[in-house]
C-alpha cells in the first residue's frame, strides 16, 4: 500500500503552506495600509504585529525585517500597475499600435494619481532601505511594468516610425548611463542601438515628469487640473514618434472610420 505523501502534492499547497501564504498576505496588506496612511516611516513590524494579535518577533517567521517587507509590498505595487497597464493594452485591437500606446500611457497616469502614496514609494527615494537590502523582487516587477511600453516602442522602432538622433552627440559617459538604464529596465537587446535608447529615455523622462508633478502636487498653485497638460505633452511627444494622437473619448474613431 502506498503511503500518502505529505507537503506539496498533486492537489497543490499543503494546509500549512496555505496558512503561511495567507498570513504573509495579511502582513503585506496591513503594511500597505499603514504606508498609505503614514508613509514608509509609519510602517513598523511592531504596529503590524499588534494589529494582527501577534508578537513582533513572531513576524520574523514570515519576513526577515522591515526592509524586506517594504521590498515585498513595493514589488506587489509594481505588479498591480503592470496589471493595469496590461489590461488597458489588451482592451484595444492588437493591430492598433498607436491606440495601444495612448491607452497604456493613460492607464499609467490614472493609476498613479489614484495611488499617490504607493507611487511615491515605488518611484521616490529609497533612503529607508539599507544598502544590503535585496531589491531583486522590485527590479523584476518593475521590468514587467515596463514590458508593455518596451514592446510597443520596439514595434515603432522596427517600423522606422521616427528618425534616430545623431549618435555622434552621445558622449561615452551618456552612452554608459543609457545602457545601464536599458539593462535595469529590461530593454537591452542586440538590435537596439543606443540612439533608440536615448529616444526612449527622453520620452519616459518627459511623460514621467508630468505625472510626478501631478502626483506630488508641484503645480497645484497654478493648475487645478493637470490632465490637459498631460494630454498636450503626450500629443507633442508622440508626434515625434510618428504616433497618431487621439484625445480621450475618441478611442473608437478607427473602428468608426473617422479620418486621420
């Protein structure tokens, strides 16, 4: 008679593993709520343990420390925005590259302005973390977030939609940093010239800068609504990439046969 196996079998995780996963999920959920309410400085293992009815040392069975916990919830947030961007991309016809770009970028802005505390943690300074902290989960999740944009940009590049800048103006120092940017973001490939990486980084800085100013309310003293500025910058930037702009609400113009 065959002795039943313990642990992970054909039926999936064991009861102990399911309990552990559920406890870790609760820890991350509470940590994220504390982060939204109080910032990263307001996240502490002691406060989380108290809310869960545990001891602080007991949490160390699930996370090795506060830095590791912040990495886990930051990675989860990158996964969340990646899902939002991917869902937006998948909601429009696959052959309409221009509309996919518009929809994906608008989804990023929408998520950012509705998750300001999370955005600040994901893209702001990480001074809270020690230099020894393993941020690999965040880097990997960040690459998934950027994958949709890189895929669409690569399609524009292959279609030769836009001219590449003069490579002679890219200094060795700038090329080193551009390559590092591409390597970190997962955009490195043998066929991608440094001139294309420069175009991509310039576009990202431009749109990301507008989103940052809105999230951090840098222009609240002069603007009540940042969406028109975002759309203006989006239209101007995409024109340089050979992408047809359509204003919000006009996404169905292709299907209706409206002229360019």
